[in-house]
C-alpha cells in the first residue's frame, strides 16, 4: 500500500473511456501524414499519453515531430498516487496509440483506465513490467539511470512498431538523446562517483535509493525506514533511533530528502542534520518546474548534491 489512496474519481473516467471505446476510438484512427519510409508505409503522428510528465518528457524527446505527447500528471503539486482522473483523461487514454504508465502500483488509476478500454492496436508500455520489477518493489524507476536506458530502448522500439515508416528517425533521435542530450546528466553522475565513491549519506525515502548506487554513494539509512516514508506507514522506532544516532555522530556526510514529502519524522531529521552541520539537499518526486525536461531536472538535483558533498568533504 502506498501512502495515498487510490483515485476516487476513477469510476467516472473509466465510464468515459468505455464510451470512447464503443465509439471506435482505437489507435488506428490516427490520420496519416504525408511521407513514406523504406517500407512504403505512410508516416504518422503517434498519439502518446503518459501518466506522468517525467516519462512524457522522455517520450516527447525521443519521438520528436513524429509524436504528440500528453502527460496527465504535469503539476508538481499533484500526487501520482492519489490522482483523480478526469473525463478528459479517460478520453485521451481511450484514443491513444501508445500509453506509458509507470506501474509497480504507482499509478493504478492509469492502468485501470487502460484496462477499461481494450484496443488491439494500442501499445501499452508499463515501465515496471519492462524492467521486471516485482509487486512491492521500488516504483521510482525514473531515478535509476540504467532503468531509464532500458525504457528509452523500449520506447524507440514501440515507436517504430507504431510508425514503421519513421523507424530510422526514431533510432537517430534515440542516439542523439543518449549521446548528446544526456551528456551533462551522465557527466555529473560520473563526477560524483569519481570524487565521492564510498561516502556515507542519509536519505528520507526510497526515491534516493534508486540513484545512490549509480553515484557510488553508501546510503546507510535503514531501508525499512526509506520504504515506510515512501509508502506513508509509520517507521519503526528502532530505525528512527538509528538515524538519529547517525546524524548526531556525523556518520553521514550529507542528508537528502524529498521536499514534496517532508513528514514530521523527516523534518525532525532535517532539523537535526542542519543543527549538527551536515549539509542537507533536496530532491522531488515529480518534475520541478513542470516545464523542465527530465534530464535538466535530474541534473540540477545532482549538481546540488555534488555541491553538498564538496562542502561536507572539502574536496
């Protein structure tokens, strides 16, 4: 169970999706656009609906002019866990050529809308399924660089399936995205790993556990505490005591917390770390600002973390 309830407005949106399906709004209703590829098939604009804008940002950049992306969660103040889908959301999913959901129990409302409108020609990319993440696993895969690479690979394949005429264009855009667009993001990751590998750090929840290994950092916060805060359950007293000791004895060099989920326990740790002189830096669960790109958002947070590590270690 996550920390937020399943959307109360799901039933109404499902009804809209079913109605749209009954009207024949399936993926092959997209009008063809001029042009032809090696197969002789006409090019098209792929209608993509992403449950969250961090995945939508990546899809938009990979698809370029060949896709039209609508991200349902595009407000930093909205919570993907308890989002209440609207009738417009139901219609968008009902008429999409490709639907991109995170899965792993993170956005069940989106998966239910997809199931309510079966369309044989529509492609559904469930990130959790692509990555083989089991039920109860950490859903925050957009923070894991290796997992993002795998989703990028799958998106490129799915775009080529939906629009074979532009398959070569998708491969070109994928190469550009991986080798040029993400260059700054990858450089900061490599820099942190080179300079600070093995540095003990603390965090407020399991989001950071997705990226810490790629950075070479030693995340010593009890994993049960990270999971409890992420899921909205009460952390064990023993885990809280362990973290209090880690902060008081400066066993961690930096404390990282999700500013969109600063529970009383987390705020207490932030205050204690600040009072002890341990640098504190923030991450967010969703893109801030919403107009950012996924890589710019992630890079800004990593740069802030690198600065905090430099302050803590004087190097």
